[in-house]
């Protein structure tokens, strides 16, 4: 059986750029090399695309300028059924353009904006290239915490009380925004940029002074800011879901153990040594929670995954009030915000097998999309051409 070429994309124009590099190289390291040829694609913070074997060693990223000199700049044309990674012409005399590389599947390991938010998914849809993870809709909604919460609310999914505002409204009349928040919510609160992950820009506020400080941080990262009531004496519980089109499976549950009241960016990615990334954070797997409550959480996780029309893999984060054991859905992290391989290992699915499953879902989803009719020929323009005057029908 011929190997498939898998393009693993990482880096990107995002504040989560470095995290994405780690995720991408983890995928490269653990993919089944007997079934797939790996093509690394590194996107710089300026948005330039590069490929080359030099990108496979994380040590090379210590000197980015030197790394990029040894890599090759590439691009994809947004043309359907032309799935090739193309090289820019080399500079100088007698230089030739390298042959394009066929792409069978894309594994986008791009965290945050311009990768996790539906933008790269849109490009790949235009190209009709199979890709791992949720589509444009699921990715975009999963990224925007405000739209996400609105959809959860409409579907009867339990969430905390929340409100939101625009950056320009706060800049124009901060007192009005503060008053609105305090009328809607009770302290303590969490203030978050609407479209960001990895706990960047998130702060907890116990009073108005802290609320002002939290807002001043959040508005630097997004034009929309969401404010949520904190759960009393909460326990964090996370659950991963894989699948596509009603074929869903929930993982074991985990309880992250943070050093602070919530996991900061440093907790998630910088406290580990050689095992950088979320796996290095302290956690209890399986979570210390009774079976009935665990089943309830897993059912909710699948409901969230389904109502946002997600596919591939996502991690759904919950908050459980310890005193009442009431469950709240906090958010969904679509691919690649969380591959969550450590939640599948206890079920017997190794990282390599998980990647294989996700590639399978990507191909299946693409096959389903290609069953749709996208072109419909009509005589409308021929008929209209005889009746057009001054560009109007």
C-alpha cells in the first residue's frame, strides 16, 4: 500500500506560536512512518511558509534566522483538486524550481488565531484537501467563547453566567461597561479575550480594581471580551471526544491540578522539562469522580461536540462545583488546541494510533463533502445578457 503524504502545519501568526511548534513536532515524532510520509510546514510569525527536513529538529529553532536560510519557502494555490505544495523559484543563475509535493492529508497543528479559528480550514476547503479536525464552522465557533456560550445556552447545555463587551465600548465609556458587568454578574469573575487559548490574557477579578486591571490586559488581545462568574470551590474536569457524523467516543476524564487557581500559560507549557506541553502538567487520570457523574460528563462532552458539528478530536473542559457536584461546561478546545493523546492512552489507544484515527476521519469527512453538488449550470447569464442595460438586469 502506497504511503500517504501528510503535511503537518505548525507555528503561525498567533501568540501561541511556540506552543504550536511543540504540538507539530510531537505529531511528527509519533506518526506512523510506515504508513505516512511526513512533510513539515512551518509558518513564521509573519505568515511565511517553509518546509524542509531542517524543521524536524526542535534544537534548530534556537536560531530562527539560520533555520530559515536552510529551509525552502513554499505555498499552496487555493484551487480545488490541485493538492500540491509548491516551491518558490530559487534565486541566482542556473537555479531551478523544485518539483511540487503532492499533499494527501493536512494535519494542522496551528494553535489559536489563523489556525484554530477556521481560517486555515477555509483555505483547505477551497483546495479540497482532506484535513484533520473540525471544519470551518466548528473551529470558528469553538474559538469564539461568546458565540460558543450562546450556542451552548440555546442547546440547554449548563454554563456559568456571563456577559461580554467590545473593546471600543470600554475605551469610549469604561464606567458604563463596568456598571453593566457588575449588574449582570457577581464577584469573583474571570475576564477573557473572546478568541484566544492557552490561558493567555485571562485574569481573575475579586473586586472592581482587579476587574479594571483584568480588562486592561484582555483588550490587548481581542476586540471582544467575555466576563464569567467564577464557580464556587470548583474542580476542573476535562474530557476528549473523537469521531465524525454520529460515530463518537469519549475518553477517560482528567482532573488538572494547577499551581494557581487556574492553569496559567506557564503552568501548561513552561513548568515541564523535556516533556514540554500539556502532558507535563500535573493531572489525575482518571479523575477522582463517581461513575454516575463521570458518565454524565461524558454524555455532555459528546453533546457539545455534536451541537457544534465538530469532527476529528476536541477536548471539552468542565467545572464541577464540589459542594453541589453541579456541572458546568467551560469551553471546547477543537483541533489543534488539544490533541489530548494522554486521555486516550488509558483506553489502549496510543498516540500513533490516535493520529491514524484522526487522519482516517479527515479522509472520511472529505469524501462526504465531495458527495455534495457545488456547481449548478443554468442558462441565467445567457438569458440575462440580452436584457442588460448599463450593467443592470
